[in-house]
C-alpha cells in the first residue's frame, strides 16, 4: 500500500527536503500551500509533476494554519498516514514585530491541526516541528529533559505547540511527537536567517556586486546542522514503535563570528573588511547559546548528524557563488531587500 503524507510548510526549507525524501521512499505527498499573488513554490518546483499525469505523487492544496475548518476538510479528504506540521512564522526577530500573528500560526495553528486530526477521526501519526528556541535562556548543553525558558514570541508559541502535542498524545492516545530541532541550514535556507544572509553576501562580495554586510549580535552561539539530514530524523521519529520526543542537533558550538570567518575565508576574503554593525538586527531579548545533545536520537533512532558547521558553511558558500552566476540583476534586488527585511 502506498503511504500518504500531509505536510504543512511544504514550500519552506524543511518542507522541500522532506517532500523529496518521502517521494524517494514511494509516498504520495500532499502539501498545504498558501494562496499568494505570486508563485511561492520555487523550492519544490523541481518535484512537480502535472497532476493529470497518472504517476503524479506530489499534490498541493490551498489552505492556511489559521483556517481550522479547511484543515478538517482536507484531512478527511486526504486520509494521510503521516502528518508533518512544519508550517510557521519561523523568524525569531520578526516574531517581535508580529507577535500576535506568530502566536496564531506558530502556536494556535498546531492545535487547529491536532484538532483537525482528532475531528476527522483518522488514525494518523503527527509530527510537530518543535525548536531549540524553546530552551531560550537555559544554558547548554540542552536535551529532552532541559527546562524551557523561551525568549521571544516565537519561542513561546513553540512551547505552546510542544505542550499541546504532548497533551493530545496523553489525552487521546494519538501517535504525536515533538522533534526538538536545533538550527539547520542549507542552500535553500530563507535569505534573512543569519547563515544564508552571510553566504549570499560572501558570493556577492566575491563577485564585486556588494561591499558591506550589516549584522547584529556576533557573539550568539549556535549548533548549525544540515537540513537535508534533519528531515530524515523527522521521518524516523514517526517510524518508531512508541511516540516519543527527540532532540536533533550536531553538538557543535560556533558563534556567528565563527560562521562569518569560515564563510569569508572559504571565498578567500577577510570578513572584518566587509562586516559592519547595525543595531536593527539585535533582538529585544537574545538567546545566547544553543548547543544540543542528540544522544537519545542516536541511541533510539540510529540518527546522527554527519555534516558539521564548517562543512555546512562551505557547502552554502559554494552554492551561493554558483547561484549568483545564474541570477543576474535579480540577485542584487535580494541583497538590497535583506537590509530592511530582517
Ligand atoms: P521556513 O520559514 O523556511 O518555512 C515555513 C513554512 O511555513 C513555509 O512553507 C510557509 O509558507 C509556511 N507557513 C507560514 N505561515 C503559514 C500559515 N499561516 N499557514 C500555512 N503555512 C504557513 O521554515 P523551515 O523550513 O526552516 O522550518 C520548518 C519548521 O521547523 C518551522 O515550523 C520552524 O519554525 C521549525 N524549526 C526550524 C528550524 C530551523 O533551523 N530551520 C529549527 C527548529 C524548528 P510560505 O512559503 O507561503 O511562506
Ligand atoms: P534563530 O536564527 O534566531 O536562531 O532561529 P537566525 O539565523 O535568525 O539567528 C541566529 C543568531 O544570529 C544572530 N544574528 C543575526 N540574525 C539574523 N537573522 N540577521 C542578522 O543580521 C544577525 N546578526 C546576528 C541572531 O541574533 C541570533 O542569535 C532559527 C529559526 O530557523 C527558527 O525558526 C528555529 O526555531 C531556530 O533557528 C532553532
């Protein structure tokens, strides 16, 4: 029997890698996409097959995590074996500008989806995209037993989603799990997250199209892994015998300054010649250090990160240098946008 999966956030970084993985395993993949005035499917266009073709296995549906009735209808129609809730307003800095919207999609959106699963009466497994941001001010190393202390509206919304997922597991016996993922990046990472902002700037500076890069707090410590590996961990959580929560992380420990240095050096540049401070990129409350301990995932799921931060930075710089060769003037627009977007 062909397995069927439903993914919210399929147009995002993780959604695109997860869709690829599930299609490669023979799944029929259904994705929730938001109606927008422009196309927003660039990360999954390479997977698209005309739905009129008999072998089409990627099917997209309009909807939104703010629209509970639509979620019930869709789930009843699709009857998925697995639901992956990756949809969210996922930018921490932006969550201070749009706290209510972030609470509605990143927090309440999850209970809308859990309720939709319950109300449609389907026996599906549910994955919740929980985040290391939930640990916030609690010092590293962080694992499944570390207390939460969120430091942003985003982090607080994710804590809510974490607890309702656990509650639906306990209250209704649902196979519902939290993957508590530390930062994971890739050439498909959104352009305003710090790693991609840096690697795009390196490519543009190297090509002589940009000179300066404005940044916020360079002292923040993060544990940056490779997104393509992390979606494998998500899938394994839903194949386990028992529903349990897992941390996925590399265990590495790098500052934003380290990431700058590795990325610029890879392109033969000195970061200090190009990076300037702009307080607009500071957050009202910062998360100083996130370093994960993923030993439970290694022991019970056989999952272990193999790409560590320095290699990841080099992969991303190479990809952005290559992308710039084909981007023309469009690229410059993107760089300019970064300076007011995040
Ligand atoms: P992205 O920001 O790349 O993708 C977010 C996705 O959510 C997009 O597909 C977006 O659609 C969709 N979305 C946003 N708002 C809504 C809404 N109201 N209704 C339906 N869909 C919506 O995030 P990532 O792929 O990086 O992350 C995936 C998930 O994992 C997110 O929940 C994130 O918070 C969480 N996470 C991410 C980590 C990381 O390091 N990447 C670490 C830990 C957790 P659109 O394309 O239309 O904007
Ligand atoms: P984060 O990712 O907040 O960890 O959330 P981000 O890349 O935005 O920031 C990481 C750190 O870099 C510092 N920083 C800057 N950040 C951005 N975006 N732009 C800058 O110019 C800049 N300068 C310094 C930040 O202050 C921060 O300390 C990501 C998201 O994917 C979440 O959805 C996810 O849950 C967590 O990772 C785990």
